[in-house]
């Protein structure tokens, strides 16, 4: 890939890292003020930015054949990075489909959504009936029993952002 094009992609990774870090900071602030809408807005904004980083680094249908490989190599991102999975971004982006799936698969049709606290705080619910839950004890989002720990993602984003800043200072 042309060095100018590579630099443009590096700058977009930097931008999405900034967005993710702003969302993480906003989430921490929102947790101090129990503004539920602000908490979930911040979680969603973080997941979208992290998902955009993932798509930049691991494109599903690139028109530039080795774009992802070259971009990851330029920023020293391993395939084992916690930034690669997009499952939780997909849960939020395709929420309508997830809600339909819950409607046809839930055994008891209990519904707990957008809660903040430990997953067992509501007694008698199946894990699949917690649609979105933010566990403050381990800084993790759960979605129908799936758990996504945000702190390793925040740390990986911060490390990647630092690499993009250094890379941006290099002449290309």
C-alpha cells in the first residue's frame, strides 16, 4: 500500500482511538452521577469506536488486498489483540435482531435491560434475560450471558493511540 494511504489509515485509527478514550472517560464520569442514559450512551460510543478500530485493522472486504496486514504491522498490532473481536459492537449495532432473538428464545420472557450493577442483582432471572448490563465490579458489559470486559480494551486502545501518535510524527 502506498505510504500516503497507509498514513491516512493510521490517522483514522488514531481518531477512533481518541473517540474510544473519550467515551471511556465519559463512562467513568457518568458512573459517578448515575445518569443511566449517559452511561449507556458512553458504553455504546465506546463499543462503536472499538468496532471501527477493529474494522480498520481487520477489514472484512478490503479493496486494498493487504491493507489490514500492513496497517497492523505498521502499528505493531498482533492478531491476538483484544481489539479484534466485534461481537459486542454487533450486539449494540444489531440490537433489533438481538431483541427478536430474545423474543423467540427466552424461556420465561423476563426482561432486564440497561441495568448497572452486578449481574445477580435481580434474583430469578436467567442470564439470557439480562439484555444489557454493566457490571461496575469488573467494568464489564454483559449481553444475554456474554461478558465483555472493557478495561483490557481501554488499555489496548490507549497503547494503540500512543503508537499512532508516534507513527504520525514520522515522515512518510
